[in-house]
C-alpha cells in the first residue's frame, strides 16, 4: 500500500509538470539555464534570456529515484532551489528519465515558486542532461515570465 501511494504521488507530480502552463499575464520569454551538477548538493548556474539573473547558485532540495529495477533506466523527480542573491530565488521541479547506459537524462522542468524579484515567476520546458566526468551538464530550455 505504501508503494502504491508513493507511485501515485509521483505520477501526480509528473502530470502536474507536464500540464503546467503560465497564467495569463505576459508572454513567456525564451530562457536557457546551464548547470554543471557534480552531485555535492550545490552548483553554479548561468542563464540567458533576461527574465532571471545571469548567474547564481543552485541547490538540490529533494530527489526521488524510482524504476531502477528495469536495468536500463530510472525516473527521478528532483527539486532545485536557484539563488540569485539579495533574496531573489526561485524553485524548479524536474521530472527526468536517467539512461543507465549513457548516463544522460531527459525530461521536463517547471517553476514552482519564487521570492523577491521572482515572486510570481512562471515557466516550464524541456531539460537534457549530458554525462560529464564527475557529474552531469543540465541544460534547461523553455520559457519564463513574471505574473
């Protein structure tokens, strides 16, 4: 029963990410975020698109790893906290698939909250992760806007 509830919560979270859409306000602007994740819990990020800061630090807030029994892939639900400094932060949730053979990931991301200048931030899009020595290069693309 516990496993069933966990799977249902994971399915609901992934479904919410896939149907997340911006509230009518401004049109989303294209954004690209690059993060060299080395699995120590924090990493620097660079962003382009002008909606968010050009750089800062990203921290992992949670991760749920399921599906390793297949021997070829797993699904991972990950929380990320982006800190731009001066109290300006935003949170993103990722739903990705990890390919065991290549070490690469693919999936979707969605903004879940923001503070300071990013209160009312909305956005979503695809994410790809390319395995690199000691970690993974995550590249988020898509759109963001402030409501």
